[in-house]
């Protein structure tokens, strides 16, 4: 009886964890290449928003950046308005950045 119950519990836990993993894997990812038109750093310095002009559609896209490496590049002026950026982001309502890099050079 205990073995059947424990097998049932293990099966349920594995099923639920698989369902949670699938939901995260299905999050839509956006890709964008275009120049930065505006950068706004948060007052606490732990996040920023950048508005990029999509080179294909021409529409502005706002991306939220939270990674320290990119934030340091904003503060040091290594990434400034006008730079062309290749960005990957999660389409989660905030467009949270996964990758934010200059297209040309180092």
C-alpha cells in the first residue's frame, strides 16, 4: 500500500513539474535590431528602459533591462542613444531583456 501511494505521489510531482517547465518554455521570445532612440535609467540604478526603433517595421519598442553588465555599459556611456543594438527579449508585457548588444564592433 505504501509503495503504491508513494509511486502515485512521485508521478504527480513529476507531472506537475513537467507542466511548469512546458509553460516556461512556451514564453514567446522577441528579436529586434535597430537604433536606440531613448535610454532611461531608474533612480535606484537597478533597471533601465530603452526604446529601440525596429529596423524592419519602423515601430518603437520599449525594452526593460535589469542585467548588471548592460546597466554598467549605460552608466559608462559605452552604449548611448543612436547605437544600433541587437536585442532578444521575453514578450511578457514588460519586454524583459535577455540579450542586449551592439551590432558592430566589440
